[in-house]
C-alpha cells in the first residue's frame, strides 16, 4: 500500500469512528434503540462505568426504560475527539463530552440521579424537575469487523457535575417563537425534515 493510500485509509477510518461517536449521542438523546445498537458490537459494552455488561444486555433497559423514566430530555455534546489507530482493525479514542439532563420530578427519579444529600441542599423540593450537567470523557476501544467500526469496550470517566432546580422558560418568552421543538422519538424534526 502506498503512503498516499495509507493516509487516505487512515482519514476514512477516523471519520467513520467519529460518526459512531456522534450516533451514540443522537441515539441516546432521541431514545433511538436501533441507532444506539449500531454503536456497539453485540459482544461489546461498558466496563468500569455507570452501566456494566454487553450492549445486547443493557441497551433495551437503559434506553427503553431507565433513561425514559428518569429524564424528560437529554442532550449530549461530543467535543474533543482523539482517535488513535492501532493497525487496520483496532483503534482507541478519548472523547470529551458534556451531557445536559432534565430530570423528572419525584423522589424516585431525583434521588436516583442527584442523590438525597443534593436534594436536601435543594430544600427537598421533589415537585420540580431538576437540571443535571455531566462532563467527562469516554475511553473507547474500537474494532473494525467486516469493514465496519464499532465500540468493543467503553469506559466512562466522570470529571465534574452541576445540578439545580430546572430554569426552563418553556413556551414563554423566546421559547414561544420556536416553530420546531425537539422530541425524543422518530417524530423529532431531524427524522422528519429532509
């Protein structure tokens, strides 16, 4: 393989890996189980993380039940991405992220996400939704199988969080002018507008 061909293949591989990382965020935010599954190998998954196990074990309950029950909405931003190729079918990535969560009101969801100490600091007001910002990094081992890159192993590194009562303006003020509003399913404008 010529140097030019190797360089081009390296760029293509890195771009495909970046696309996988972005699909992860979209799949999580839109509660799109199929998209979320396309990120992990079936025998791949999380290790040393907020969830453990293979993708086929945790994705249905994580995306289908847990996230839907705890959060009214989420928005994940994948920022700095470092992709290190280690041969034609192995890569390691470090991806910085910031994830915004609107936590549903109620003792069960707020204690599960923020913890009882934080809720006590917020006056034990379980009637209001809360905001949670999580910043950290994903450390991923990617494998390329049959010309497709997916995550084999993901590790979650938490760097910092911030939380408080939700300050959403809803459909007031500037929000009243929005013609398109995000949804957590296939009716979201990103699926319907082409």
